[in-house]
C-alpha cells in the first residue's frame, strides 16, 4: 500500500508478479513524493542500543541491481553497528549482522557497493582499514588505504569506469583522493591538492562516467575524477555538502547528481554534469541527522528512510525526480 503525497487519495498499487516498489514507481509522475510501507522496517531494525540508531549521521544506502536488494550499513555513536538488507521481491527488511568494527562510528559515506556483483566495501571510522563482503559471504580485509588514518569521515565509493572498466574503489578526503584495484589489491594516490575541502564528513558519488566528491565542514567545493583517475575542479554545490548539511547522491538515471538539504523539509538540487539547478522541495521528514536515501536506478526513484528520534518508528518516502 502506498500513499501518493501530491494527492489525498490512497491507492493500492500491488499486482501479482510485480514488486510493490516497482508498481508504485510506475504510478508516480516526475517530481512526485509518496509514502511507502516496507515489511520489517521499524525502530527495532534501526536500533543501535544505548539510545542510538544506525541511521545517525548517515547519507545513503545502495541498490544491488543483480540481487534486487537495498544494502545499508550504519552505526550509533559508541553503540552497535549493523548491516540491514531489503528484498524487493518480498518487500521486507532483515538484519545481516555487523562487520566487526569498533564501538564508535556512523554511516556517513563509508559503505560502497559494486553493482556488478553485489559485493560490499566498508571503510572504518577514523581508520585506514577497508573491509570487503562478497555477496553472500563474510567480511574480510583488503589493503589499507593510504591517507585515511587521520580522517574520521572521508568518503568511499565504487567507480565502475576505473581500471579499464573493471571498476574499483575511490577514497576521498581533505588529504587526497586515491583509487583501489582489485586485481593488485593496491591503492594509488591521485591528487593531494584538495585544500578547498573540509576535513570532516566528505561525500562521493559516481555518475555519468565520472566520480564526484567534495564537501566537509561547511565546504561547497566539488571535484571530478575521470576514468583514468585524473582529478579536476567542478562546479561548487549550491549549499554546504556533507552529512548534516546537504546530502549528495547519484540520480537514479545514473548520469546526474541530486542534492537534498538535510532536515525534515528542504530543497532538492540537480547537477546535470556542468551546473546545479533547483529541482523542487523534498518531503523526507525526520530529524536533521537521522535519515538516508537510496537511488534505485531500475525504478527511477530514490527511497528515503527517516526517523524523528532514535527511538521513533521510521517513515519511508519515495521520490521520483
């Protein structure tokens, strides 16, 4: 059952052989927002213990197009960390346990997903360690990134155009941008001239054959990395970027970026590869630091999970850009 927010009418959109989210997305018009009920989504799923939520200071989860699942990892402050998974076919969430990290951390932009395999990569809070979870397997360590040791909340992202389109990881922070190759299990530093970035909660998003990154501590600086790893300056974000200010993520079309001013309501911005523009207002709800979004390219929508407090039942909203 879904509620289209631009209309007072509640419409049942499920039909046999079609997932509930697919049917909702097909019924929506561009610019529309809708409420969506998801099985298993509740305060207990997001509970990190000690009065904290795994949705604290988070930005985005990931859509796995091969297995048709959402993967989201988060952690409460000095509290538990947890990976949760949503299955499109059954419209249900479940917990997939922790990754064995320490007792401090948040989601930020620390989780990356290889969309060709469903493999997950997770960089530790304030750490140079990076862990990998093959789809259906257990977490294990890969080579440490080089510049992350003194950066609490840099950004990890999968960039499919790297390594002759075999794909690879990118880690970005105020110190440098660097790339990782699975074939050699090594990191290569790409740029160290990133002084316009802030030193906390940087972001990264791959779109349109480029990897974009920036933000942090009140910064609106944005950089672009091409498929060979070359970094150049790009158009600044329209507002400060980073968790707590404005969340940047890939547009579900895979080519553009979207930015959402963080808070219960606010502005949606779109980047078309050269410039930013206002795309409308959002209806995400929730507190400033208690929500995350998931671009779902197969259905052309972004799904948001939001809480008003760490103990409240979360709400789910779907946006069709």
